[in-house]
């Protein structure tokens, strides 16, 4: 999926030689503290940002330069939700759907799938944090993509809202979609991901199933995995 990705901003190397391979149908996590390079890596994978070095392929096709045919096969939920101004939840998802030729009825069905039917007439700026994240994910899924990218979807949510969103993410993956998730929450990675790539300072330190990494390093948690790999405690 990605080989030798690098991205520099002046003297700062945000991503330093990242290589990843994600299997079809996998729930794959890119895990690390804030500033580890997760979002920049994700943006290069998605084709939103051009790598300085290296390459990425999605579903067998290059992610850069951007290909409209490929964009129809992937869904992207950005770290900061970007909705059209002054539209209700129903209007938002219908507008996103129309960009892909999705009929209004199918867009409404996706709104129901994420549990927002009762909020269909509510503007996005009046939704709770968890509801807004559900709407953002629904917009990323409205055209039924094969591969879904989710950039820290539960950041800022209270514990119950996070767990509710986990259930939705499990459903998305169980339906056969490949999911690539960035997160700085260790418990989230351990609960959701088949495998994780542990990142720090722009580099991938180790890749594996959470339980396998814990066993391999003889520790008790993913926080301890990070400590064993970096020599310092994990801080979200």
C-alpha cells in the first residue's frame, strides 16, 4: 500500500520512510502520540498530499496523482469535519451523495444506518460531538466505498460517545470494507484493530496485532509496547 513515504516541511521531516501494507477487509490502525506523523501519512495515502519521496497504491492504483475513478472507491473522514454551511444533517448527506450520483433515498438510508434519522432536520452546528462524527462518517460512506480512511474519529468525544462510535466502526468493517484508522488512543487501537503500525517521530517502529506485540515484547499493554520501543512513557 505504501513504500518509503517521506514528507518534509523545511528542516522538519514529518514522515520518514513509512512503508505499510494493508490486506483487503482488514481493520488497520496507525497508532502514535500527537505529532507522530499519522495524519500526514494518512493524507499521502489518500492522495491529498504529494509525498516528497516514496509512493502509495490504493486498491492496486497509484494514489498520486489523484484519479477520479479511484476516488469513487475510497471514503475519507478527515480529522476536522468539513460540512457545507447552514445545512441540516439530511441536506449534508444528500449533497455529499449527489457528488457521486447517489439518489436521495440511498443517502437517507445511510443517515439511518449511523443512527441519525431523528436528527435529520438538525443543522450540523447543533449536533453533539458524537453526532457530528457520525454524520462525517456517513458522508464518507454514502457512495459505498471499498476502502475507508478515518483520521482520529473519536478525538474529543466523551467515553460513552467513543464506545458508541466503536460499534459503528466495527459494523463498517464487518460489512467487508477495509478500514484504515489513525488514533492516539491505545485502548481504541486494542479494541478495534486487527493490526497496528506504531509510529513515533515520523517512523513506523513496529507492526503487528496488538495482542501479538504485547506478547512479543513481554509487556501488559500497548502503552508498555510504546515504552519498550521508545524508552519513554506514552502520552496521548
